[in-house]
């Protein structure tokens, strides 16, 4: 998958490049609006990650340009910005952005969202995610192990999918809690609920005899281990 | 090594936030002095800045003095707003970068338990600094009329939206909701501010509730009352509106201690009132509309 990151903060850009190269994405970058325009005009990407405050203008201009053009209709657009007002988010989605993430964000969250956007827009990722005999059906939101169906609640499915999209990485409790309940839940507030969901999820997976995909990492978080 | 570096970075950030808060407190004091002065000017005609008063020699001196003070004050106010805005926004990016590096560090092979604990602590504190920062940006924005567009908002509808958002937590804690929400009652206010206000009220009502407790919501033309079961307070209820005052009966350090002061700011902004009543573990917040 080919992604373009438009971000003028050098340190943040390097960080994202480092993280997503490990994910196996082909990453390109631009440090200004102008450079961003040039790149999307000349090349095609599966997903463009764009900051709003850029040298040379507002990142929203790039969304308008991409959405005003047939050719780029399939390109996923993910806005990453320090502006956290709801109105700003609504405005960007109305312009045609596929998702909006507020800074500072968790890289695991951005990673999961890139995959979700890419799947919706380009069909880059298939309708299911498979790890050995464990199959997550994304459209139906169901899980199978071999032939047997595993009944998960919405939240349990969301946790499993989030961890699976960040497979073989440690994902913090906080990232999962924010992914499930959004940013306005305080940590300690939501952890109790998270533990309960994880416990049930584990029980259901083990009842289906599908082994322990979920690892607990020293009280900091969890890891989906796919062999 | 990386860990020590990150810890000192977080420490620096916390220190910076502390200085920043002290600065705010100082400026708040100047502001209240100024408001007092301004009231004096408005009340007392001899202090009027009208031209005829300037013609008297003594008043002219006084007038110039006051005009000077006012200019200084406007300048300070302007600088305060700029400082808060800049400091807060400039902090967001380094915070994002530290957080990202901590996440990458977390993926390193062969980490020991102590390493995980250290990284966990960094990320936890970092999250706190960043929430603190967001809350301060919000407080400053309210103070400087950053939310000026008002619309007619129906309270019942907004309350229902909040309850829907919090439903998983309400269910998980087995809290019973009793509500009287007439549909026709509305206030003129900014939609984002109403959302923030209600969200903070309900968050507290759920967070500090007991398992199998209740929340009672009563709306009438003049007020919205939210009553909830909970634990007894160890301090005067009114103290809860002060910045960084949490009740110390909670051992776990949760929350920022800014939720209710944000609520009060919003009420002040619209000249509404908010009261906190408490009796033996029953908590009641009464928001009286203008």
C-alpha cells in the first residue's frame, strides 16, 4: 500500500515514517501544501494523511482538490490536526475527508484508521482478516475459528479488530480505551470496563479452542500475536 | 537511557504547565482588580472619561492615569490570550512526538518488566499533560469570547444525546436513570459549550457514583437539576468549582480537577448560575438558566 504523509513538523513526520515503514507501507512525504499538491497530481496513493496547518496554506484545500477530481476519488484522505473542535471535524468530513484524528494521537490508532480507510476506499484489504484458522469477517462483523462461529459483542469485536490491525505490536490500554470510547473518557474510569471486555473476549476465544492470540504485556497493554 | 531522557522530558513539561498555571492565576487576579476598577469608573461620574471632566486640571491627571492603566491592562489581556494560545498549541506537537516515540520504544524486543513500567508511566503522565493543556485552551477560549455564536438549544435533546454516549458506562455500573425531561425547554447558547457543560456534569455523576446507584435528572423552565448517589464529600461543596480542587476522599488520582471549573466558567459566561449541594453522599448540581 502506498501512502503520502503531508506534515511540516519534521520530528512528527520522521516518527510516522519510521512506524509505518515497519508496517510494510510504501511511504512518501511532503512538508508543505505546495509539495503535497505536486505529489498528488503526479502520483497516485491509496491513502493521504494530511495536516491542516501547513506552510503555504490550509490542508483542506488539498481535500477539495482531491474530491473535485474523478481520478482521485479512490484516494483515502485522513486528516490529522491539532484542531479539536467538533465543527472542524464536521467541516473536513463534509469536504470529503474519510476520517479525522486529533493530535496528539496514538500511532496504533492512526494505523488502524489507515487500514480501515484503505479498505473502504480502495479494497486494498479484503473483506476478512485471517490468522491461521481465526477469521474476522469485516462486513458482517463476525468471527470464525475454523468452522465454528464465535459470538462476540460489538465492543469485543472492536477490541479484537483493533488489536489484529496492530498485530505483533504492543497496544496500550489507553489506546484501546480511546479507540472504544473516544477521548473524553478518563483512563481509570474506562479501564475497569476494558478489563471486563478483554476477559470475556479471552474466555470466548478459549472456549472455541483457538489458543491464546491475546497476550497481556505487564499491565501496560495487550498484543495480538499471529504466528 | 532513552527512558531517563523521556522521564526528564515529561518532568520538564509538567514543570512548564505548573509555571503556566501560576501565570494564569496571577493574571486572573489582575483581571479581577481591573474589573473592580472598571466598576468604580462606571459608578462614579467624576471618574468619567468624558471630555468636560478632562478640562478640570486634577481630573485631567487622573483621567490620563486611568486611561494609561486601561491601556496597560488591555495590553496585558491581549498578551495573556496570545501567551495561552501559543503555549498551548506549541505544546501539542512536542507532546505528540514524545508519545509517538514512547509507542515505538514499547515495540523494542527484550524489554524487561521495569522498562514496560517506565514507559507506561511516561505515557500515562503524558496523557495527563495533554488533557490539562486541552482544558486550559478551552478555559481561555471561553474567557475571551471564543464561542460567540448562540443558537436555540433544546435541553432535553442534548441531555438524551449525552446519556446515549455514556450508556455503556451507565450500564456497566448498573446505574438507574430517572428523568423528567419536558421537550419544549430551550436556552440560547453555543452548541459546543452546552455539550461540554452537560458532558462534564454527567461524567461526574457517573464517575463518582456507586455501583447500582442512581442519577435523577429534573428539567423545568428555570433549571436543570442532576442528583446522584455517591460517596460523602470531605470538603465544602462550593470548593468543587475551584480549579484543581478534587475531593481528597478519592485515593486514586483521577481526573484533572478542571471539569467543574469549566462548567462554572460556561455558566458565568451566560450569566447563569450553578450550585453544588451535598448531603451524606447525595450530590446535586443545580444549573439555573438566565
